[in-house]
C-alpha cells in the first residue's frame, strides 16, 4: 500500500474531477466505474440516428471571466466548444394563448414583464434589480488566500446581502403570490414545480443567464464528459469500466481498498466514494459507519424527485418554437399516475450534432415517484405499457398545439427512475441528490454536510449526496475541494493547471 494512491468509486463528474486534481498533485488515482461510459448522469444515448441527452440544458461557467470557467479549463472541458446562449430561459404559454418569455437579458425581461403586468411594476422592478445585484455573485472555487483577499471578497458580497436575506427564505411559489395580475400569478406559480424551491436559486440562474455564464455547449453531455475523461487519462489517471464495487475493505477502522462484484480487489492509501451515498454507507460499508446528518436526510427523503423523460426524434426543425416551452393545458393529462396541468417541452434544434439535418430532438420531463415505477416493474408488461402510454400522451399533447407533430415523430425513447438507478446507482433514481429548499440552502455555503464518516479513517465522500443543490459545477467543485483537503492533510501545496 502507498499513501499516495487513491481509489475513487464512480466515474461521474465528481469522481473524474477528484481524479484529475489528484493526478495534478502527485497522487496515483484509479477510478472504478460501474457503467461503460464516463460522466454518470452527465450522459446521452443514441437511437436510430438521434442522440438523446439526459443532462445538460445549460451550464454555469461558459463565460471565460467566471470562476467556474477556470475550473472547466482545469478539467479539460469546453476547449474549442461552441456555446449557445439562449434568448430566453423558458417560455410559458397560457390556455388563452398569452405567452410569458423569461428573457435572458434582464433589461428585455423587465420591459416584457411591465408590458404584461403594469399593475405589478413595484414587484417587477424589485425582482429585476435583484437579478442585476446577483450579477456580482460568482461560485467560488477557492477560498481567500489571506486576510486581505478575505476582506475584499467580503466587501464584494455586501451588495448581495439584502438579496440573500430577502429571497433566501422565499420560495418561488410564495413569490408568485406577490403578483396581482392573474396571468403573472398563474405563470409564476407554474414556473417551478419543485416544492419549496428558493427564489435565490432562480435569481442566481437568471443572473448567470444575463451575463452569458450559463450557456449550452454544442455536443451536449456525453462529449462534455468524455473531454474530462480524456484530461484525466492524459494526466496519467487509470479508469476501469464495468467495475462495480461490492464492498469497501476496512482494516482496524481504516479504509484500505475495495472488493469488486467479480472478486477482484484493489488496495490504496485512501478510498473516496463519488458514488451513491446510500449504497456506499449501507451496502459497500455494511452500515457499520454512519453520519447522523446524512441518516437524517435519508429519512426525510428531501431529494430532487426522479424524472420520467420522454425523448422524441422528430423530422421537423422546431426552429419556430421556444427552446423550452411550458404549455398550460386546456384539459389535464395523466402521466405516470399523476394528473398534469401543463407540459414542459424542450427541443434541441440549436444543436446540429444531435439529429440529422432538418430534424431535431424533443424532450418532455416530468417529476415522478420511484415507488410507482418500482411497483410497475414487478410486471414487465405493465411497466412497458406505462412507458408507451406516457409517450403517446406527450405526443398527443404536443400535437394539440402543433398540428402534424404526431406524424413527424420517428423515434421514441422513455427513461424512468429505474433507468437512472440501473446506470448510475442513484438512490430512488434521483437525478441531483438533495434538492435545494429554503430550509437547507445555507448548507451549501457552510460546509456542514459530512464528507467523512465517524470512526472510519482514510475514507471520504464527494458528489451530489454531500453537496445539496446538485449540478455539474457543484460536482466538479466537490472533487476539487476534496483534493485541497487531502493536500492540506499531507502538508502539500495544492496546485492546478489549465488547458
């Protein structure tokens, strides 16, 4: 065993980032990935000439001036990649045909909202002023190096203090109730169907959109992941695929290696799990080492609800449609056992790499319940029938406002929470771990989530289960911060390089 060696369980973005920063700092890292591809949830798949993307809709860090962009350069992502900055974050169409566009440009958004609801001028102007103020917020990838930098950073955050205080504990649904205009109240209540999602999260997103730091990289998720994998390999990192870890080997309360499902064993000075935390704690470690806060969160199940994703290959360009269109329906439809009053339709007509010329990908996503699909899967015929029915319902709903759409559908693909669980091992099929709420959002900044387990040495955790809020930048930063921590433990200077 060599103390400079590290085993990393999971080849998603957090695992790859951990490996890259480990290699940069003189450690010998090995990644063990259960799937056949890098990226974990950041992936895509091909069906009859179409590429269906399961992850990137927009990516924080596409502006070269941002801290996140510096990290992507370190990780080898976005080099020579074309970035698309969308005109609007989303568009919402009411049953009467009126449309609200959440424009990326805050000046244009403010003008649009005032035209739609002049009676709510005060609310609108406060909201847009908050977006402008949040423009100074940059996801920090490094802490201050000295007192002077700390003071400078603190002073830079002062203008955002009142924004965090006002909107940090206010949900999007609660904000919707501030409007008096019925149309604005309706569209804002529809904006996010994530329970208790804090307004500060939306404000941050819109601020990034406004300064062109949340664009879409042409090619989508899998090329993005493969570019990071290439960076890891170029730095000398080793990765094994089809490598599922059965158990973490512990000797004298120290993690010393792992045993695979095929019987192989790997040993190292440290073990880092970038895999599903529930499986890590309860299966790989047999429940012998526990963190009370993590256990509490597993009991509460405050996760991003899993998704059912209906992806369609369509022989039309969709260029005349908003890239994300939330359509309120005249009559509710039932998908995955739940009544839906609206349908969110996203198309990828701006990415020519995902479909043949003149054609595009269309996707509709719905939050759903893991137990519903788990029960269905006991009867494969019922499970397949439910997937087909979900696709037919989506196609019919789109055809109702885009006549002729149904006949243009060439390929249909439906992914459920069980699909996510099968390929990534994510607990209950969640796509981003613990969801951000008005109650737990401060935990993103105070570092209270456990990255180690009491009583177990040389073991660490990174990724979405120890970083509430999820997202690709968070995953990358998690790996980066972990190697900073390990370098500090070993009294080494943490170093990075960019390409």
